C-alpha cells in the first residue's frame, strides 16, 4: 500500500497541542503519513508561550530539501513561520520543489494571545507566501491584520475581506468564524467561483488549543488524498468540530487544553 504523504512546515509546541505535533496527529487521524520541517521551537503549555527559539533559515532549507528529495509529498501545510528570513527560505523551497497543494495558516498570535509573527514578516507573507498558496486559512483577526483593517463584524464584511485576500494571489481563502459571536461558528470559503458559507454549532469550551493548526492540516490531508477543495474543507471542518466537542474528555493542562485529535478512535 502506498500511503499519501503530507508535510507540515511549522513551529514545535512543547505541550503537544498545536504546531507540528497537532499537524502530525491530524495527518495520522486522516490516514496520511506526516513529515515535518520545524521553523521554530517554542516553550509553551496550555497557559501560554514562555519562549521562542527561531530555527536558522539555512537549516529550514536543509529540512525542506531533505524531505522533498526523498518523499513523494502530495500536500504541504505551512503554519508558524516567525521571521522574514524563514519565509524567504520557504518560498525558495516551494519554487524549487513545486508541490501541487499548499495550505497556508497565517499564524500571527497564539490562542493564549502571544505574538508569533514578527511585524517585518507580515509584508513578506502578503507578497511572497500568500501568492504561492492553494488556500489560506486566516481567522477573523488574522484576515483583518493581513489587510490592515478592522475585524469584520458582518457577513458582507467577511466576504469583502476574503475577496481582498484572494486578490493577493492565492487560489482560495477560508476565513474562520471561531472568533465571531452567535450560536453558530460560520467559516467562509471564497474562491473565484464565489462564496460558500460553512456553519457549525459553536461549542462552549476553553479547550481550543491548536484548533487552527489542526483544521489547516486536516485540509492538507484531504488534498494529499486527492480530495477537491470544497470536499477537503467540509471534511476538515466536520472533523475539527467533533474534535473540539470531544476535547473535554482529555483533561490536559490547566489552561486552553488541546482538541481531541483521535476522537474517532478513543
């Protein structure tokens, strides 16, 4: 049996709930083999980030080339990139190896509120990384920050911001509604064919650590298995909603606990 392979390019979460640890758990839950390129080491737990150690750009390059030089990578998920030199290394690697699918989760701030992207790297993300992405998955604050605008507070505003992000050159945009209000959490998938609203019940829990990482890697797993855009997004959204609903069963940490990546298994 040939197993589909996905690669995560992201930071490491020492508590195991987000970053590459969440991504590889997600890949495994979807029956996909996960490889990783680590961009940063974080000292963190469910209560916050206490330290970040950036991986040098040349070593990020070495990891990218080692993985692509040997493994048949079907999809790439990009998470925390941290600094501009690392973005430059990732962009060069994408150009060199030309993966078919790239899912970019523009991680700027951790669930705890800690900033994870240096200000000078935001422009590099806009101009060089986003245009190489098949799909970007910002939440409402990230979408606003990428456009230097206020956070969208209406469906029309979300759709307008999505179209502005699409104009930066990516294939599609998924604006996540987890930071919104109301009984439903509505994500909006925007591409050149239009807008699709994807509602799900809003779950009352503090255990949402790694939600964004897990959603984007679930979409990448779908792409690795040759799912189309809307199918990959719908399957990922349903899976992560169930993972959030099951998070209370884990009882991990004293802060924002992780979602239950293996809720389908135990």
